[in-house]
């Protein structure tokens, strides 16, 4: 086996959220890394230590990696020449008007890389792709550079924990070809992740198809668990049961567990929604669509949560939103992120506004993105500004800042003390003791 203590030269193709974090993390592990980003402004910003997104701990990691001299960025693919491993980290968004994944960026990045790929080098895909993609790309690599090898090494980053998840992952997955080429690819990846492997991190070495499916299967399971408890919330509202107590009770069963059983507004972001839809689309292409028909209802339940939150807001505002002032706390799809892609909070805010409410949105980190992409919404900097003379306050992203609000002091800003807890994140008793009317999805109406 090769000397795992020797650092390698690596390239990371695509320096968006995934690629930028991966590049800086690999430099932190001691490797010489060049990040390739076709967006010249983004490449220059990263090279100067300016982070184009919010992720806890990443700014410090980026600066440390740049200062070490081990990390550089370029918009020129030729800078990747000679790297021992090339990581493909480009996006796979949902294809416009379809459920299927758009592989345009993966295909163009691969085509560009083939022009500089050399013998004895490894291409390692990290993007989330439909099953069958790796085998097809491996054929392209073999045709152009017979002595190069392709592996699939999916990522499992959680926004808000991306640095931790890269440097100390809960598992490593290698999708490799059969035979000696696969053994060599696994050895090369072990050298890349030597410090992680030394921590006895669980490792699954498998075929291309399984490695591709691990990420989409994991996301589908998590989405199903979230939609399951939200379906239970619908039943709780119909029966007078309390979904939080229900989740606590079933969560004590270690076969089920309590994680991801927080009923509320549902999931969003750039991964779960598009990944489960792409999974369904690919199953249909393979003639196995019946195996994933349940994911369509998972998606439907998730979207219904947004509609229900708007209905609940109308109910507490005396059955009319016309002319009502609504404060929306949270714009990012989850806390500790500035990502507003498919944000349930913004979807609800926009619907409230369309139905005649005056809506003010606030978020600790997503302000720039809201102003750029949701300019029709009135964005303010603080929860107090958003709540000024409000007829109702909606907590739609469970930032720690909002969970720690003093309901008595906060109540002095509103017109009427009504709070809708879209994430079941607030202490109900504390808010009610401060004179607030408290409502939440799936919770008993006291």
C-alpha cells in the first residue's frame, strides 16, 4: 500500500458550497489543493478569503488554508493538470419543468477535465447524480485516458455543519470499478482521507450504482421521516392530539429515534426536494417507478405544510389577512445557513403578501439573498423591526436568536400578541405566560 503520510496534489472542480468546503478541508488535511471555478468573480473572491455564503466555521477554515499556501483557486482548468485526484463537485439542480436532475454541469466539467487529465490520475465524483451516471462517465474517462480511473465518493454535508461533516464524517463511501483498478482507486482515496481513516471512520467500499444511490436513498429516508411526522400533525389537528408529545413518545423506540421528528413547516433547501424528485424520475426511466411512488406523497405532504401555515395565519388573524401586519422570523430554509433555495419560510411569506397582508421578513444571515431574489418582500434586520405593530408573528426558521427571545419584552413591539410557531421550537408555556396566543402545526389549541 502507498505511503499514506505523503500529501497529494488535488483539484476540486466546482467551488460552490460543496466544492469550496471540500477544497479548504482537503488543504486542512495537509494536501496541496487547487479549486477550479469557472465563475471568475467567485474564484477571485475565494482566493482573497471572501466567502460567498454563510457556513459556521468556514471563513476561518478558508483563511487558514489560504495562509498555509496549500490552497489556491483558479478559473482555468489547466491549473488542475498533474493532480493525483480530481474531485467533481458541481451542482445537479432540478431540470426546469421536470423532476429529473440536470447533469449539464457534471457533463461540461467532465469534458473540460478530460482535456487535462493524465495517466495514473483519479477522478472522484462527489456530486449527487442519478444512478448510472458514474458508469457512463467512467467509459468516457477510459476512452480518453485509459490509465486514469473514476470513482464515486458521495458527500453527506449538512448545511450548518459542513466543516465538521467534511473533516469528521460519519462514514466514507467509495464507489469503484472491479479488479485492480478499483483496489488502486480505494488506496488513492485512503491516502486523501488518511487522517479521517485513522479515526476509525466507517467505510463502505462498493460499486458505482450503490455509491450513487447511498446519497439519494439517505435523503429520501430523511424526507420520508419528516413528512411522516407532518402527516401525523395533520391527524393531530383533526383529533385534538398533540404531535410534539406523540413524537416524544414514539421517539423513545430506538428503532424509530427522535431525530427528524419535529413536526412543522417541512423541509426545503437545495438537496432534499430536488433529490427525491430526481430519484423518482430515475426510477421511472429504469422501469421501477412503482418502487418510489411513496415519495410523491412525501413531497405532497411537505408542500401542504406551507399551505396549512398560511391558513393558520388567516385563522388567528380573525379569518382575514387583508391589511394585517405579519412578522416573519426566518428566511433561510434552515438555521445556521443563508441558503434560501426552496425556502418554506419565504414561500409562506410570499403567499401571505399575495393574500393582502403587509409582511416584514427578517433573518440573521439571509438578508442579501432575500433582497436579491425576493425583492418583492420587505426585509428588515431585526425581529423587533419585523414585529413593530404586527398583528401576528410567525416563527418559520428556528434560529437560536428567535428561540431565545424574551416574549414579554418582545411583546411590547407588536399590536396583538399572537405567535405561530412553524417549527415547534418555542417554549409554549413561557410565551403563553407572557400573554401571547400560541399556535403551532399539530399542537393542541389551548
